[in-house]
């Protein structure tokens, strides 16, 4: 059985950034395992621009952004295996994988970085009535067909869900000559970035109907028409509000789910809100030496934040391997509580002794808030109260915790992040 200091599972933007970061932190023995036939992950099919403004201070396409990190991987001579499917991770960090060249093989790792990304929510999870004709695609599958394979899924399109991929595909299909008739969204707000609503829908006069869902799909061999209807506050369709659109294609952009089957089987404790692992200030899971970053941890809005988080995971894994972690009493672990409009936080626990001078805590809100405040409490004392013009579920928010401020508090038990009126 081969042994490596760090095994990175996933060769997308998170895995690449984590591997490079770990190497720059002084760990030589690193291996990246990627199930696809090339590195870069989902970014290879994201040919639109808007990537890299935070990381590289310039606007790049997805493949350009991925290649910047691939170049760093090549420069650092970090080995990687493509077309390699990881089958299992054991609690004592033995990775079982398979590919054509090696067959089934095992690797003993001192540390593992989970960077498997996420997948789209499938049609089966959406409870849409009707037959199962051809012409129903997830937005990501359609994106791959158009941008990589060179196929057009259809000519008359209805999109269900206003996630970022769905919004971007509304524009992409329009530019390729298709007619996007409507984007329907079950929630009373969009799940995508504001800039994507403006640039992908408003600029092309594509209607966005909030609080609407698909109630019928017509056609046995191929989609022929789709009926949408307005929904009430419980998500139930309202009779008499149906609208029928003739079309040959229905694209689904109904959310992303972190790829965590491997994590669960390894015994990693999961966050029920994010469907990703629970992590501490070092992005370490409840299993010592297993770290997580990127969309496998929680679904991000910007890839720049994925890279930033992955850099941190790489540094933390390197410290663990080199036994440079600060020794600390586990009883000093503080819970970060998300409440009153804040759905979750990453990380969900921290140890003040082990954290750096500043810690970025990322979170998402559960509804659209205008002119409200983000507040942070140490036990009962409020230490932060920042007014935000607007907050929406489609965009990640963050607060910065200062180590010295936390140390001033004796016997600190909980940090609470919440939304307040004033």
C-alpha cells in the first residue's frame, strides 16, 4: 500500500488550490485524485466570464481561472491521477480507489482533504407530475452539452429554478438562437446572484416569475409543453393561475447538493442545513486529519471564495502533517450558533487558542432582508452590529472574528450570529 502525507480528493478549483497551498506550506508528498478525464472540475464548462476578480484582480472565464491553478500544480510538480474514482475512505485514513491502469488500489494518508464539489438536485427530487419525455435536462448537463460537446438541447426553452447555472444558461441558450420563454422560481426570491439576474435575464427580456412552479409536463416522446402556476406560502399551486408554454426543452436549476457520500461513509459528522461536513476553525472535520473545503463543504456563490477556503484547508492539513498544530484543551471548543435568519455558519465551532488573528465566518440568510443588521454576540454581549443594505439567500455573507476580542471574554461558551431589526 502506497503512503502519502496528504491525499486530495477532487481536482476541481478547491482541490487544486488546496494541493498547491499544502505544497507551499512545506509538504512534499501530495497526491490529487480526480474522477474526470481532466483537471479543473466544473469550471471547464463555465465559459462565461466573471471569475477571478477577488483572486487575480481581473475578469477570467472558468477554464482560464482553473488553468491558473493547474499551472501552479504543474510548477510544484504535484502528482495527480485522472479517471480515478474514490470508492471509500476509512476512519484511519485509508483511501480505496480504482482506475483502468491500477485497478482497485489503496493509499494510506496522514491527512485527507475532501474537495469533491457538488451535484445538481435531480428531477426525481422535485415531485413534478407528468410523463418522463426526452428534453428534460439539469441546467449543468445542458451547459456541458452546449459548451463542451457542441450540442443544442432544444430550441424553445422553459427553465425551472433561478439558481446561477439556470440564469447563465438562459443567456447562453438565447445567444445560441434558442427562445427562452420563462424562468419560474418556486421561492419568492431568486436563488442566484443579483448580477446574473440583471445580465442574463433583464438584458435579454426573459421573464422571471417568482413563487411559480411547474405543475404539468406534456408529451410522451419529447416535451411538447409545460404548465406553470403560482404557489401560495406553503408552496402549493393556486388553482386558476396556470400558464401554458409550448416548448421542446425543460431545464432544471433547483439547487446544488454537496457530494458527501464518501464523507458520510467515513463517519464525518454532517451539517443538516448545508448537507456538508461540520468543521472547526481549521476546516477540520470531527475525524482528526480529515479536512473539507469548497462546494463539498457548503455551496459557494463565487469560486474566488472556494479558492480562499481551499488555501486555508491546505495550510491546516500541512500543519497537521508536520505536527505544528497548537495544542489546546478540547473543552475550550466554542459553538457558533446560527439563528434569527442566519441559516448556518462555516465554521460551526472554533477553538480560540488554535485560530489565527482573524477568522472569516461565512453564512447565508434564509430570506431577503433590506436595511437589517448582522449582529454577533459573545454569550450575551453584542460585539458586532453591522447594517446591510440588502441580504439574500443567493449571496453569501461573512463576519470577521478577532482573536484578541474573543480572548478577552472569560469562559466563552457560544458565539451567536443573527439578523436584527436595529
